């Protein structure tokens, strides 16, 4: 998990508190909301999408389905 950015790990942790199961669309929505509202990242920026992709992988690991499942 150390290879993932701290922002991605934080967004994933926040998302799985709200959606504690492997529902990729719902988790992605929560991740993007976190990145925009909590971290102030432009939701249309490349950086936002890069971090969100990492966060989705982290969420998959935390939920036990793997980094490439969501």
C-alpha cells in the first residue's frame, strides 16, 4: 500500500466507511467527492483522475477484492 499516494489512501479509507462493499461506481463517487471537497482538487483535472484511480485500487485492497477488481 505504500506505493499509493497518501491522498489516494485517505480517499479510499473515507469511501469505504460510506460504502463498505465492492460497488465500484458508488466508491468512485465517494472518492471523487472526497478529493474535491476535502482536498480541494479540481474535479476535472488529470491529477484528480490519477489519484481517484489509485484510490479505487486501494479500496479494492481494503475490501479484500484486489487492486484491479473495482
